[in-house]
């Protein structure tokens, strides 16, 4: 009985071995096109290749510090409160040169009270002086010399002169100026000199080395000559100056 069992076992083993050979084509571990006659020892020798020679320093790689991840800061950064930053914010730039020699010419209309009447004179004079930038503001000192000629009236001819100092305050688009001076008028026909303090008010537009002024001059002096009052009330002026 045991002999028959061994026969059955041998038959099952033989069937399994036979089926494994028959299914070897689809076996995962099968080597396709395997040449059993191949001998690696019979391959020709590999040609020697010269390795690229590197500088000894190439083997030393600098150690980089570890990268630190920074969280973005979305807080508003306030502008530094200094004059240079404020100038950039307002579109100003400080000139490389601050001191200039000033030349100019002014013209205008003067309103007079003469012999109980209000009369008009034309004003024309030259200007020479000094100009200095104070950051975005400026200061100028100058002398005016010219004449005031009556316009179709009996107002007397005069030679006019004055020395003035104006402070120019920057208002971004233009400068507003205010100043004080001391001057006078020499009445040629009457041979009389009138002199005193005057003030200057107006605006000045700086155009590089040039400037255009619009303003008024208010004299504070009055003439009494032969019981006649001669008073220069106000002068409306427009002027051009050039900085050298």
C-alpha cells in the first residue's frame, strides 16, 4: 500500500517539473537570449583613459551656512525723518553748488500820490547781487539801480536805487519770497532825495540757472516838497535773473 503512495507522489512531482519547463517562457526570472557560451574573460582589454587633472583646490568645497527661511514682513515701513529723505519724497534735489553771482533786470508799474492825484510811473532797473541755496530754500542779497518815468502825467522823473535782502521759501512748485531793503528816489527836477525802508513780497520760479519773479515793493517814505506830498505807494514788478 505504501508503495502505491510513493508512485503517486513521484507522478505528481514529475507533472509539476514538466509543467514548470513548459511554462518557463513566461517566467519572470527567465533570461532572454542568454548565451551560455559567453566568457567575459575573453573580451579585449579596455583602453586606458587619462582622467582630467583638477586643481588641488577643487577638492575643497566651501561650506555654505544653512539657509534661514525668513517670514515676510508686511508691516508698513515709515520714512526716515531726515531732510534728504524728505527732499526725495517731495521731488527736490540739492544742487551740487550753492553759491552764485546774481545778475538781473526788473520792470514794473509804480502807483504814486502826487499833488493830490494818483499817478503812474514806469519802473525799470538792473539788479546785481549774491544768491545762495539753503537746502531747498534760498537767500539773496542784491542792489537795484534804475529809473522811474511818468506815464502820461506830471509825476516827476526819478532815479531809483535800493539794497535788498530776500528770503525764498520753497513751496514745491515755486518759491515765495519776503524781504526788506533800504532805498530811495532822487527827483531830478526838484533836486531832492527821498529815502527809507521798503519791503518786497512775491513769488519766484527757479528754472535752473534762471529765475522769474512776480511781486510788489512797498516803500515806507513820503516827500514833502513846497507843500506838495509825493509818495510812492506801491510798485508791481516782474523780473528776470540769472545765476552765474
